[in-house]
C-alpha cells in the first residue's frame, strides 16, 4: 500500500493532551452543577457568556417578541428547511413498524417503538447562530412524538438569537432556555431547582459539550459523540482544486480544531488544492478560524488507487465524506465507517448541514465505526413483549426452559418454568416429553 502524506495535522499525542484538559475541566463543572444547581449555572453563564438574565427560560411572550424580529424571508427559509428535515424524518419513522408474530402455535412475540419521554436538545450558537441544529434535534424529536422537548442555546452577542429561537419554537420545543456549553447540557441532564432533568441529551457542540455528554452518558441517554466537525474530500482527476479547497475550508471555519482531510489519487490535484486553500484563506472572512484549523488539523493524503483511498477513508471514519470521483456509487456500496456521504460534485456538506433534509448531527472521532448519526429512530426505544395463548404452548416452552435453566445452574429460574409445566401440562404427557 502506497500512501503519501503531503500534509499532517497535530499528532495523536498532542490531541490526547488536549482531550485530557477538556475532560478535567468538564468533570469539575458538572460536579459544581450537581452541588449548587441554578447558582452554578448562573456563575458559569456570567463567566463564559457574560449573560445573567432574571430567568434563563424564555417566556411565551419573550419567544413571540424574538420571532417578530425575524424577517419574512428568513422565516420562510427556516420553514422550508424544517419541512425538508421533517419530511425525511417522517419517511424514516414510517419505515419502523411495531411487530407481533406467532413464532410457534400459541406463542406470540412482538415489539413496540416507544418515544423517549423527555429530551434535552442542545443548539450551538455562541460563535455562529446554528439555526439548522434546531431542525435536526427539536423537529426530529417532534416527528418521533417525544412528549417533552426542551432546548438550550447560548446567547449570541449578549442576547437570544431571534432566528435560532424561531427555529426552536417552530421545531416543537416545549421549553426554551438561553444557556450555553457545559452548563446547558449539565442543567438539562442533572437538573436544577428550575430545570427538570430529561431522559436523553441530543445535539452537536464543541469539544466541551461533547465531553460533557460523554460523562453524563448513563445518567441520561445521548444520541452520539458529536464533537468538533470533521470533513473529508475523496477526489480524483474528475474535479478541480477550487471545489476541493472550498469544501475543505467550508467545514474548517467551524472551529480551531476541525479536521479537514483531502484524500486523492492525484498528486497534481493535491498540490493545486493546497495552493487554492492559501488563495481562499486570503479572502475568506472566517480565515482566522479556518487557517488555524487547517494548519493544526488539516491533512492531504495521496494514494495509488481507489482501493487504497477506500481503506484510508474507512480507517479515518470522518464525520462528513464528500466523494467526487468517477465511481461515486462504488464508494456508497463499499464505505462502512463514516457519518454521512455527499456523493458527486453537485452536492456538498453545507446542503446536509442546513437544508436538504438529512440530519447534520453526526458521529465524530471515529464513532462512525459503530453508530450512524441522529435520526428519528434515536428518539424511539424498541421494547419487546411476549404472550402465551395456550396450555400446550406454556407446557412445551416451560419444559425447554426448565432444562436450559438447570444447564446453567439456575434452580429458581427452572422452577418458574416447572410450575407452568405442572399447571398447564396435559397429565397424560410425561414431563419434558414435548421437548424430546
């Protein structure tokens, strides 16, 4: 295998040190929230967001006033995007069926898909007002018919962002809090004097939010580990450097630690893309962030073949994978570890982030090896049940069950089965005969 790294990002040791610092910070803050509740949340909000309102929860009148500040065009765009997300989420929900089958005569097995009863949706917005994140979490939870949906979003430039609040409200949130970062997810999961805790946390965020969700997992459910955004461009000679550079920097502007990787079979395209990135960084308004991210976390990797690119891509398991090659469908068939695929030059990650309808809360840090992204099914719990309708089935299953329990040494378990055999078995059938 011939893989050439023309550009490296931070090594694993440096990234691990960063992670350790984040872990320690988050652990201390969550303990403070658990100990001091609302007082801790207020202190943290004042420290990190310079924001200390009379109440962090918005009243109906405050929500209405904020929504009235959103322009007609912006409101129409929000509603359009939300409709796309709802439509796809509903199609996904319709694919999930409750089932009930008779596996043996008189033996009924089934499952029901039941919504999680309360969900806390984190909507990032301290640096960029992430309007789209409200669609992805709040609206999708609404399609799943979650009975209690609460949302928290940080203040933007010292006040609630009207467009974000509008998207949260239109998405179907029942409670809206203006809180950011660790204090927001901590308050929703742990609970305070004024915030009733939820059963599940969802939504993307920075490294601190992702780590807070990781530490809170178990106390509450979470959707997935969705930390700083990642993007990968898989390209060959069928596309040009402008497309590749634009798609890489389009995600690098998210934050100072957003990995962006170019994977290509063309050394010429690799070199041209690096040159184009420098040109774009000279004119991009978000260049300060994007340059730092590209310098510390950007990678350019040249492979000899598409098979090699596939192996590298599956190993990296990037959150977003933009595929622009002469065999896009081949990657669709063979990729197995990623967050979401964006196939062909006509589409791009920003479509998925904002409007096209798929969910943008996706696995990062190789989590794509074991989970997909947020979808309507994440808000549903599949619970099984069983029912035995006949005496004959009770005795037959009981005979098998008794012997299998004794095989494992569980005498008490076996007696649960035996009492059914004695009670429901036919007297003219020797014990266990049905299982022989």
